[in-house]
C-alpha cells in the first residue's frame, strides 16, 4: 500500500472524529455533579455564631455520627455536663465530653443516627418538650417571640 494513501486515510479519519459525542459529555457532567455534591458540604462555611451551645452540640453529634457511620448517644445532665457515646463502640467508652455554660433544662439523651435523623430517648420526655428538635434535620426549633 502506498504510504501517501495511508497518510491521507489517517488524516481523513482524524478530521471526521474531532470532538466528543453527546453521551461522553453527559457522562462527564454527571460525574462532575456527583463529585461536587460530595465535596461541597465539606467546604461550605457554616456560620455557627448565632446558634446556642446546645444547637452547636447537637450539630456536632450529628456530624460525628455521620463520619463514624454509627448511632451516637448525646447525654446531657441537669448541670450541663455532656458526653457523646457511640452505640457500636461501647468498648471504646466515651467519645467526647464537655460542659454547656448556663444550661437551664432537664437532663436528656438524644439518639443521633448516621443518616442525620435524631430523637429523644424514651426517658427524656420532659426534655423533648423543653427543647423541641426536628427529628429529620436535628435542628433545635426555637419558638418565635412575638411582641404585641
């Protein structure tokens, strides 16, 4: 075969295949969207300055539960001393502890799941009334104060 003819065939085939197909572009866009969806929550700044210490603590327990992939128990006593224990890691003991300054409320145990939901322990009925928490988002619901 003539070398010039082979070169012409290669050049023609390269010219006709320049660019990407629609399927290739769609697949790349889907992959970029998935990557952005996974990375964005970790890098978006969350402003916690307006939240109470209790709301920050519940959010921290929620994050910890999601990162460890296990159910967490957030226990707060009447004096404001708190501790976080993992349900799957009882042999590890305490995961975190601290104190909420000026805590006013009954003791409670909040069970936080790795998927982001939470609920009060059965023995924490009084706290559930004092600190309403959205069970789907674990956000502390603050009652609006209306001035007449």
